[in-house]
């Protein structure tokens, strides 16, 4: 942190902070350009081509050259592309391709830039929320939720499920023999679709508030998985499930305490609840040095809090933290709560709890 020395000219100090803010704003605009490059497939084209002109790149991507040329200039000035002035060619080094192209798989960071762009499109509604105290309706975020689901599908494979199941001793055998599983806030059903294929003797059910997400989930047509539009705050299925999952969704609930009580009541006597949330503290002072704290708090401001307030309830926020989670799980009737992590997912914790 830059600290002004006693007697330092205030104009000098102001210029230091102005420079910092300018760099921050500049990076925001670079993020917008990264989002464009991802959506248009330009990074994917660049990753497969030798140094090329704007005409060659536009032709390969099937895009208008004049737009492509200006975007290339932005990426060059951001020092993401190399530019050979004599040959008028642009080149994406393999190191950048490894984090910006679809070929990078789960290492591709470009979708995060698209997420930023989508959040910005809700700014007017969020501004109104600041003024009125109201929220934003869930269908406003359908496109954003689709992006998150698409990104999640890259991670949710059998290897991920294997690590998830290892959190609960004996669970895999139970699923092999036949168990009842609920995904509370299932999105487009990616997780249950993988699990339903792995464990054909078990039955899987997913609830979500989004009609669009449930429509996508139902397209799979799996015989042992069903999906329905439903609010977990209204769940009334006592002692029904052997396993309830809530992956990155409790913080979006308008009535999280009621949701947790309903989930506890829905578990069989020896059932297990697995909840995934951001690995953070409930105390801001302990999150200051979290490498993704600004992004996560901004995401919470623009998405999690408005979504929960749109249900006219409580807004936990995305960074509600392990301390508060432990307290609320205990109040909901869960016992023997423990917090675990997965090797493939360092951003989240997993709370494993029984009744």
C-alpha cells in the first residue's frame, strides 16, 4: 500500500492513486475485450495459427475484418498478442492459449470475462435495488446461469464425482445398491446426469427455480433422474433422501435458514447433506488477502444478493463463510458437521453433515 509521507505534496499522492485506479479501469476494459474474443472464438483461432494478418484471422473466424483488426489492436496494446509491424501479423503465444482458448478446458479463464460482461448488463436493475432495497428476479440471470452451468459442466465428470463421494465413507456402496438423491438447486442437472449414469440402481431428483435450467436438465431423458421447477423453501418430503446435495446454491436462497431446516427434515435417519460454498471466512478482515476476493464480492453484489432479495428474504452473500455456515447448520438440526476440500476444486469448501 502506498502511504503518503508527512509533508508529501498532495498532488503527488493523488497522482499515485490516480495511476492505480487508471490501471484498474484499463484492466476492466481489457476484460471486456477478452469476453468478446472468447464469445467470437478468436482466441481459439489464434491458438491454432502461425503469425497471421487481420485478414487471415478474420477469414478463419468467419468475421468482419474491420472489427477483428480493432480487437487485435486492443489485445496487442494489452500485451496479450505479439505484433510484427513489418509483416502486419499477430500471434498468440502458447502460454496465453493455455488460459484463454477452449482447448485449455477447465484452465480457460476467458469465460470469467464473459461473466463480467453479463453482470454489467444487469447494472440498471442492481442500481434500482440499491435505492429501493428490492431485488432482481431469477429469470433476469438466465443467460448468466447458463454460462455458469456451461463452465461447470467442464468440471463435472466421473473423476469429480468420485472425489465428491469419497467425502462420505460408504456412500458409493449405498449408491451402487440403490439410494435416493436430491440436488437442491440443480441448475441444468449436470451433476445428477453424471451420477445417474454411474449409479443406475439409484434414483435422482433435482429442483431449481429456473424454468429454463429445468427444461435443459430434462432433455437428457434419463430413466432414473427427474427434474422439476421447485423452491427448496417449500420442500416437504420428510425422511425421503439418503443424500442431499446443494452445490454453490444456499447463498442464493431468499430463506436459507428455512431451506436448511427443510433439507435436514428430508434426510433419512442415516442420510447425509453435502453443501458446497466459497472457501472464505465470515469476517471481511480475514478475506482481504483472498486472491479472488474483489471478484467474489462483486459477483455477490451484482448477482447473489439481488437474487436472494428478489425472493423478499435474507441475503447471505456469496462470501458468507465457514463460521456462519457452521452456526446455521447447527441451528437447522445438523450434527457432526465437518468441512472438507477437493483437490480438483480449491475455490470451495464442502460441508458434510448428518442429522
